[in-house]
């Protein structure tokens, strides 16, 4: 009865006089009135005129008022019409009318003041119900249009309702998720913010991996008169954001690695230049001087000549060994010709002889064939780990294990040195970065375990299926 529009009321009564009196009273109260004398007429006008209310005599000549009410309420197009039964019949009529869906009942003869008051109350209730339904529809539309997945959970952890995005994530049809416990669809985990929120009664948030997607999960407790009555569980898909962050971090690491590699390349060139100039070049000069002296002052006896030639040969052999060692550092050809196990054992023996550090090498169950990129990765990681231990750790013992285990090819390099703080960014130099990058390129896994005074342990693993 809002907005100044007179509500339409359909008066259904087979007695013309009664129908007339009721209609006049309603018009004086501000209603538009339609009239019908039979149940059939009433049903037809209810469909065409769509009145806000029907005042319905329970006793009609063709169809009983109870049946008319039941048909009005059963039709979705007319179900919202308020129905007021009027009858002087037996006490069973109100009960039958209520079962048929009647909204109120009056006993004839009717007090028109009471009739008007009841009718207005019914229409106010109907208007409030329509507003509530409209608000519920608006809320439902908003709830389902939210980009994030949202679920309402009771204090016991059961899902009361959820939006379409939530159902889409878990692949469930409408009506299946409500009533289920949230741990039925997400494994129990103390890191789940919903678990924590129901326990701490405070807002909680964290990142979660659910069905191969990353989400920023948050839970907001709902407070009621008797404490926490449940929580709002929100899942925001951040998979693309996480991938973008990973790519950004990878780009940053690659940028740092590129800069470090350029620096290392220049340092290696300087080292090779010094070695060639200070060692090989001097030895070659000394060899040339020896040959020139022999040429200018050839000894008289064959024995003296032989002695000089033997000295020159030893110098030439030393130069050959230096060239071989330098070439080996640049690329170990033994790796290609004799395999990873032999190459690593040879390198360990060479380092042990050169530094005096005891190195124990063990191998077990290696595959018959290892791809060159995997073999080179394992060799360089072991080489870098051994060099770091020899230069920085002060270790007296290094243990290297190369084996096949658990469906993977594995390498472990452990030393008894002083270790370092893995959280110290200043200690994460080119060595660790290059190791990690080499391992990434062969789809392997690298774990570095260390701590001040605890030595260091490097574990490398590559799946045998990759090999």
C-alpha cells in the first residue's frame, strides 16, 4: 500500500448482497475492488487482474473456497496473493483453509473494520516479504558475482552456503557442498586459516595450495550473542600472481647470475693469463734457453749430451702436465670418455694430492648410461662443492657419495669444516648460484644443509626417468 497506488482486492462470494456490502466497505478504505461469484471466475480473475489480496467465501457453488485457495497458492504466477477466508461454516473450515494456504480466516458476519485492518496487515506483511525476497535475490546475485570463492561456515566447521566460484573450484554441483565439513574438501592442516580462526576467534590469513592452484585464504569469524557462530571463508586465486612473482624472482636471479658469470669469466681469463705467463711461458722460455745452450755448447761426450737431453725432456713433460691440467680444468675430457664415476674419482685423487685434504669417494649402482648434460651437472656441482670446502671450510675430511637410490641418481658432498650461515646473503656467492642454475636446467633438486660450526652437506638428486 505504498507509493499512493490503491491495492486491488478480489471479493469472491456467491451472495450478491454480501459481496456488495464488502466491496463498498473496501472502496471506502481505499482499495480497488474486483468481484467474482464463483470459484471458476475467481481463478480466472486472479490470473488476469493479479490482485494483491482475495477475500474468499469458503462455500461457493462450483468449487469450494478451500480448493480455490489451494489452486491460487499452487500456481507460481498467483502464489504471492494474500488469501483471506470468510465463512460461517463449521470449525473444520479454518483448518482446511490453512492447509490450502490461506493467510487468515474470518467468521461471517464480518466486521468490516476488522476486515480492513486484517487486510492491511496482510498486505504490509506481503510487502515486507517481497522486500526481503528482493534483498535476498540481490544478496545472492552479489554473493555469486564476487570474483573470489566465498563460503559461510558454522562454528562446527560445516559449510552453510557458498557462492558459484567456490563450487567451481571444488567441482561440486549446487546443493552438494552445504552441510559438508570443510575438512572433507580441504585436508586438515594447522596452517589452514579457517582452522586457526575457529580456534583463535580472530581474523587469519595465509597462502594455500588447493587442487594444484595457489590461493590467498582468509577466515573472518562471525560473532553472535553466544560467541563465535561461524566464519566467512574466502579463497582468492593467486596462482597467476605467484607465477609472475616466481618469474620476477627468477629474472632477478638470472640477472645476478649473468653479472656474476661475466665477473667470473674475466677472473678466469686473468687466472689463465697469469698461469700461461708466469708458469707455462717461463717454463717454455727455460726450455728454449736450454735447447739454445745445448746447440751453442754441445758437450763432447755422448753421455753428457744424453744427460742434457734428459733434463730437457723432463722440462717438456712438466710443461705437458701443466697444459693437460689447464685443459682438464676447462673441460674434463675423461668425463666423456670414461664416465661420471671415473671422472669424479680422478678429480678427488688430484685434489687430495694437491691439497692434502683426505677425500673419500664412494659410488654404487650407477646407470649404464648417463646423459652428458646430467653428468656434467653432477661433475660441476661436486667440483664446486669440493673447491669451496678446500678453500673456505678448513675441513680435514670430505666425503663424496654417488649412487642410484629411490628412483633417482644422487650425489652427496659432505665436509667436516666450519660451515656457514645459509641465511647470510653475503655468503651466497656465484658458486651456490651456479650450482642451483645447473641443477634447474636438468630438472633436478638441490638441497644445501649447513650452519656455523656444523660443516656443510650438499645433496643433488635427478630422477632416473629423466635419465
